[in-house]
C-alpha cells in the first residue's frame, strides 16, 4: 500500500481541529456569560464575534500555508 500526497495536509487537518475546539470554547464562554448576566450581552457579543473571527482566520491562514508549502 503506497500513500501519495503531503503530510502538511494531515498537519492542517489536526490544526483545524484545534480551531474548532477554540470556537466552541469561545461561544461556550459567551453563552455562559450571558446566562449569568443577561444585561452584559451587548458587551460580550462583539468580543465573542472577534474571537470567532480570529480563530477562523488562523485556520484559513493555516490552510493557505499548507498549500503554499506543499507545492
């Protein structure tokens, strides 16, 4: 059995799992904070969305690097 391809795609797949866990933790903390103090929702929502955007940006950046380094 012969494998063809690049190990950097496996590395990216593992890194994407980390990003997904990070997004889950961000929104879990947001939901927990709003459940404890509903009046803080207006303050917590932009912070949660910024954290989501940064976590996803790192995952997309990892995908770009995987293709650039792989070729």
